[in-house]
């Protein structure tokens, strides 16, 4: 066959990962009541407890606070946490992409300072990519960095910055001045910094989402000084670094387990002996979920081999969000309820939350159209 | 996780064999009703059809996972031969200690609603009932059937030429699907089946065979669509340069990847020794592949435009098989209902634990 086929080899989890699963479930049982799980909640205490268990930065070198465990073990921890609805947001971005990016491009000093703190659940990172006029088109960033004595001066703004108000640092993507020859190269001058969000000149303002909740922020930077030692990687290498960061972001198994508890609730409502139409509808969703999971384990296998499964990750994210968005659609066909966000009736509140959250799934972390563009490139079409 | 070396070599050699011998002319000729004897002969000589059997029974003790992977290659080439059926017939007959043929075989019943009954008649047996739409029954040297005997399921192995005259039928890919009616039909030998081998096991392994062949047919449809889009020029450039077409091809490739992954999920369950797990993982496979095929066929045709709708062009060899196979050994809604029923009976709180299996 001439066409490149995406690779999803069947992979069985190794015994150490299976053994770890029991431990994770035990930990979740212990913490569930004490910590009051809510989807995606910022809970530094819980993150520190996970850090103590060695479940953040699991695959990183021990030298930098990591635990040198396998991609499969990390996979198991994350999927169990997501299924339980554990509050991960105080460490998740750092664990998933900021830490790995620092390990890959950072200086010895940066690796030694930041990574152990992330792994301990003591340092929260957010992503400084999107801007008001630069969403999917990240290369169009307008935030500017200029070299000054001892560091850089940064001006501009970021938008849709999830969790910035709870974060210590952002990995900031911006542009530096380019030569005339580089004027037509949209990736020229791109540079990343480790931005301390407490720096003078940084202002964080909430952007309330359609559920009335505060996750997003707008981050303004006015003459913010970033010292030389917080430049990440090299000046002008930012595009390359960002591509790598996005591949860390997209290869995580968190693109099809966001609404898992809604699926469980639908099973509960269907009861032990559902009619045929209900059984078909639920069976389809479970079949999609099981297949996505096997594809995601396959990706963990490729990561364990040291590969960068960018195309495969885009495939799973696109399919995963489609599946998740179908959950409230199928739910309302099976079980009627008027959605109410704070309803006492669990189902009414779940259908409200899943319906309203559904649109974001195929936007964050790369829109559906961008992902399909990546896949098309993988097929050799672009 | 690397694919085993033996598997890789087997798949490469099967791929070469089909590339050389399973051309469009061969498939077209088979669709007129003439059995693809040369192709069968070549495949038979590889030993693959009976490779799962123990060496003592003329097999090679091969892994079922390898043989299913070979079925994917057969599906990719629209192979008009009863490869899956012969593998399954050999498995049932040898499990029961019955006679096999070196030639093409078929197996049944393939429909859940069919019923065959065996009753004692002196030293022999009488067989009654209908086996609908047995694949390639009119070309089979042996027909292996499972029937209800006085003390449970039993197998019989009939010589093709001695079986009742089949009512010929075909699926929309013009593959023979022949119905056999048994009216007090005399059978000399019938044999009990060992635990774990019976109609339910045949039905699900047949479903997995179709799901796996479908994943191969989808690989072919996708390959054709991607290649065609890069060659076909409209508005002064290859249509693959248009974003609308790229997005369709991206979705087609996703659905193809899903079909391969879902069928592998079924294949992975074969060696697990847990019948319940095998049943639900195969149910997931057939349900998910059928759903993927429906969308993927639509997109593969859309990308091709009118040429894909012709008999001359190869796309239809894949899509007509996909539209046939998705209904055989249980449709995707039928298997999805089994998945839903199974997990509902286990309760919502056990869903994740059962899916992860640990």
C-alpha cells in the first residue's frame, strides 16, 4: 500500500502497570471523601499527596525529581484519576507538558529547579500560547520579547489561559525581532520563556465561561522583565519547542474520559435489563470507549519506545472528542430531563454540565479542523 | 511494542501472494460464480487455512492472532475464497475429531436464528433443519455444521458433494451464500464438542473474522481514496490540496485506524482463556468496525466522485464487501446490543473495572 497507515499496535499493559492500578484505586478510595472530588478542581493538597506517592513526573529522570517509571505506569495513574474525577489541575499541565518541555530544552539549572517542584505537586504551570488574534494560528502571536540588559522585556497579552489565576508559572510563547531576510518566515523569532506570573507588569483577569465558571483568563504583560536564566531553549527556536510541547499535550489519555461519569450514570438509569434500543445506544458508546482506550494504550507503548506519535495522538484526540460530544446527545435521546446546572437531581445536573461543556472539547488543545489538518499532513496530502 | 517476527513474515508473504494472484480480474471472474481455484490452491499451499490445528492433525499449532492478521490481508485484497470459513471449519471438525478436507471448507450455522437438530437413527444420525446462507457451500469440499444433539451440541462433517443440493444465493459482493435444507438427512458420524467449542464460539469467531476482514477492506478503500485524491486534478490542482477533501480523508483514515484497533481488541481476547471477556471484546470489535465501515464507505466514495461508482474501478470491490460483511455473523447494532446488555447487567460501578480487566 502506498498510503501511510497510522500505527496502533495491540499492546498489553505490563504487570507492573497492572499492579500499580490497584494501588491507585486504593489511594482514590482513601482520598475521595476527604478531598471532595469535583471535575477538574484545583486542589493543591491533593496534588501534593499525588506528588508524595511519586505519581507526578513519573517517567522523568530521578535526578530531576522524577521516578523513572514507564509510560504504561503513568498511563494507568492518569486514566484511573480521570475516571474517578480527581482534581488534577494544580499539577496536570506541569506533569503533562511543561515539565517534559523543560527537561527537553531547559538548562541544567532550570531542570534542577523546576522539575522537582512540579513532581512534588508544589508548582503549578499554565500554557501561554493563545492570544486574542492568534488562536489556531499560533505562529501569528503578537506578544513581543526584546533583549535588554540581563534579560528580556515582554509586552503583549495572552487569552484563554486556563488556570492562570492559580498558577505560579507559564511557558510563554512569543516573538523576538527578526532580520529582513526572515520577514516571510512565520516561525522566525519565536521564543519561549518561563514566566513567573508574580512578576511586576503581569496582570491576570478572569474570563468567565458559558457555565458561569472561572477557568479562562486574559494575561496582560506590560514591560515585564524576564531574566536571562528563564529563557527556555534558544532564542528563535520557539516554534520547534512549541510543536514538541503540543505533542506532549495531545498524547495524554485525557481526551475521552472527561464525561465518563455521565456514561456510568446512563448505565445506572438503564438498569440491569435495558430494552433493545437503550442497549444498542449504550453498547455503541462503550464500544467506542473501549476502542479509544486500546488506541491510547498503544500510544503509551509508542512513547515507551521513545517515539513521538503525533499523528496517532491527533487521531485519538479527534475521535475522543467526537465520542465525548455524543454522550449528552445520546443521553437526551434515552432519558428525558430538563438540564439544570445546580439541580439536586444528579442526571439533570450532569446533562446540563456535559451539554454546556461539550463544545470546548473539540476546541481546546487544537481544534478539530487543525487536528484533521495534522492528520492530512501525516497522510502526505499537505 | 513490536509485532512478532513470525507474524510480520507471514503477513508479508500473504501480502505478496494476494498482490500477485488476487488481481481485480481474478475477483471479477469469481464474482461471476466461478470458484477462484488457482488462488485457493496457492493459499492452501502456504498451510495457512489449517495452520491453527495441532501438528498431529496436519496443522502447525499456529497462533490464532496470526491467522486473524492473515484474514485482514485477505480482506484488503477482496479475496474471493472461504479462508475464514475453512479456518473455522478445521477448528470445529478437529476439536470434534471429525474428518477434514485439504480443499475449501465451510462452516455453520452462520445465522443465530438457524436451528439444526440431530436425532439417533440406528448406528447413524438424522439431521433436520436449515443452515441459511453458508459461505461458499456450493464450492466446499467439506461442510462442517453444529447441531443440537440429544445431549447437547454436536458437530458433523459432510462431504460437499454428498450434501443436499444448495439453494444458491449471494451477498452484494457476489460471494456465494448458499442455503442447505436438511430433511431427515442421513449422517453416519456425529461427535460431541469439547467445552468452549460450540455455536456461540463459532458465531463470535465468525464475527471477529468478518470484523478483521473489514478492517483490511477499509485499509484498501482508504489507500485508493488517498492515492486517487493526489492524482485527480480539478480547478487546476490535485483535489487532495483542497481542505474539504483533506478533512474527509483525515476522517476516513481515523475510521480505518479505529477498525484495525477494534478488531485487534477482539483478537487480543482470543488467548485470554476467559469466555466472557472474549465474548464482550469481540462484540465490541464487530460493533465498532461496523459503525466505522458505514462512515468510511460513504467518505471513500465521496472523495472518488463518479469514478468510484463504476464497476471498472476497484473501490467497489472493497465497499460492496464492507456492506455485506457488516451484516454477516451479526450486524453492528446486534453486537452493540450485546455489549450494552452485558455491561448493564454488570452494573455501572463495574464498567471501568471490567473494561480495564484488572
